[in-house]
C-alpha cells in the first residue's frame, strides 16, 4: 500500500510523523512518499523534496519563491498521476496542497486534508474551495467539522496529535536535568520560529529582548531551540544582538526547552499550542513584511492571533504583533509573567482543560477516518 503526503515546514513534519505512526500500525508495510521532513524520514518516508522548501509565510515572501514552489507542485502532480498512490494526504500548507488535491481528486485519486485551514480566523472563502479539493478533512479542533459540513465538506474531529504526544504532567525536572539546568534556575525559552523568514524578522528582536532581560536579572538563563539548518543563521545574530548573554542554542529539543522553562517568548504558530500543552506561561510575538501584515490583518475575523488565545476565546497570554513587537515591550511582558505566580497557576488549569479537550488518540481516529475514505 502506498500513500503520498505533503507536509510543509517543521510543524507539518511533526504532525505528519505522528500520523504516519498510526498508519503504519494499521497497515504494516505501508510506503509513504512526497514532501516531508526529518521526523517523517525517520519513519521511512521517502522525501522527494524537503519540507523546508515550503516553509514560507506571508504574501510578499511567497511571491519571492513562487516560481520554485509552483514548479515543485507541477512536478509532484505529474509524478503522482503517473504512478498513482491509493490516496493523497495534504498536511497543512493549504496554499500548496489544496490546488494539488483538487487536481488529484479530479483524476480519481482520493484526497484527504489533515488540519482544517483556519477558516474561522481568516480567509473563510477557502471552505468553498475545499469542497472541490478534498474527499475528507481531518480536523484538530472540535468546532471545525460543523463549519466545513455547512459548505459540503466531509470532516472528522480527530483531536490534536500533540495532545497525545505531550504528557499531561510535563517532565520539568527531567528536562532540566537533560539540559544541564538547575532546579531553581530561572529559565526563559526563546522560540523565534522555524522558518528562515521568521528568523530574519524575529530572532534579532528576541535576542535584543534577552539582552535587556539579562541586564535587569543577571541570574536568568536562556535556551533557544533551532530547527535543522538554522544554526548558521542564528549564531551571528547572537553575537551581534546579545553578546555575553547566556543563550544556549539547542539543535532541536524544543519540547525539552518548553518542559524546562519558566516562561517562553515564542513566535505565533503551532509552537504556541505546544507551549500551552506544556502548561507554560508565554508571550506570543510576531512580525512579518509590512505589506503581508496589512493584507492579513484586513481579513482577520477575530481579535486573537495566537492559538492558545483563540482556543480559550480570551487573551489568556499577551500577544505583541508587528509594531508592538519591540524588545522593550517584550521584556516588560516577560518580567511580568515571571513575577506572576498566581497567574501561572491559573494558566496551568486553563491549559490542562484544553489538553483534555484535544487529547483523542489522534493517530487512531485519523487512521479510522482515512480507512473509511479508502474503504480499506
């Protein structure tokens, strides 16, 4: 049995790898191929292109890479139509995957989309497009299937695989020991994102924030986990923006960093949900090309940007986006979070409730839904 998959960037690689594990349990000997990352490859996935080829966010940034990305999609489509898989599974990356899914579905290849695009947050018109692209959508959040069904899109709520992968009681002591941190150290995790564009727009600000924090509280320690290939980009920025600041660069190990930290300064995206599942206070920050931001802001349907706030329907953690994303403001937010023990306890309970809501044995639920599509 052969399935084709496309996962864009580090978060898609992680989610797809968790799905592949469930698929392999149901169908031993399953072959998977397409576009993916290192976590997928570790499970035998045949990556014809690496997932970081699709790790671009923002209209302006996408335009710069449009020719390369569209060329990859065309070559991938031709390959899949010449040697047809039993099904195609697009993991997130809707701008890339939905058009590809429509083409494959029209040719008789069942198409499944894993992760409903955020039609409840912005670009709701995508729901109509999905009706012609997807045979089924696997939804991470419980309110999404009904929204899709209103547009004629079959969908199933399968929970979030990260809620299965991350323990309800985060292993703080073990993570600190693994990273060489003391029990009583005050630790801030810096997560400026996994895309090169995010490093360019966010890492200098995050490091300048760390320098400010260190001047105020020299006992603070910092960890900064890096996606593969980003260390050469970050090391010069560390020397430039935070010389002498004890920022420890980690290759991967984002979950260890989140389990170990007291608070995280974090880029908006899937990582913020991971931080919530680790029950960690956070300050969410984001900056992109100004034109991209103006276009996205006009299409937003709700006041929140970060997933923890969206899912809790409240500003449970600070969001500092675009012009508000400054080292001075971020440093104030981080210090306020570190000093608010009662607030951290309230967050722990909110995030524990969220964890229970999203914990659904996603790999099995998703595999059951895929089997129904395949009638296998």
